[in-house]
């Protein structure tokens, strides 16, 4: 009986903790993996620079920043979708950071 109680409490704790983690918006989750060329065609140099600034100022608060060229567009797309809500970025800011990172990513 005691073992069952521990299992139930542990399970409930895990569910509660998981519900507390922020999730990316539907807009961000729906973004497809785009190539460097597609990103560069959609965003201006000024927008990419703004993405770089947001990346440096927001993401750098919590951890050491990785060089964009260390990951592929697919890898950055996955990482950014997970990190946007944690960094408390709105959709527009998240899109700019994502665009900057993909535009400067390594080739697939």
C-alpha cells in the first residue's frame, strides 16, 4: 500500500511539473523547416541583425551561446521551437531569432 502511494504521488508530481513548462505557441510550432536560402529570401539583413541582437541579449542570459554554424537548419528549428517560450520571446521575436540562426547555420 505504501509503495502504491509513493508511485501515485510521484506520478502526480511529474504531471504537475510538466504542465508548468511553457510551450511554444501554435504559430511557432507550425513553422516548417526552411533552408538558408528560403530564410534569406524572406528576411532583410536588418531583420536578421535584429534576430542576432535578440539571440545575444535573451538567450545569452541563461547559457553560453552556440555558434550558428554548429547546427543545421533542422537542428536550429527544433532547438528554437523548444527555447522560445523559455526565453519568454513573443512569436515575432522567436521568428527573428530562428531566421538569424538558420541563415547562419551549417549546410545540411
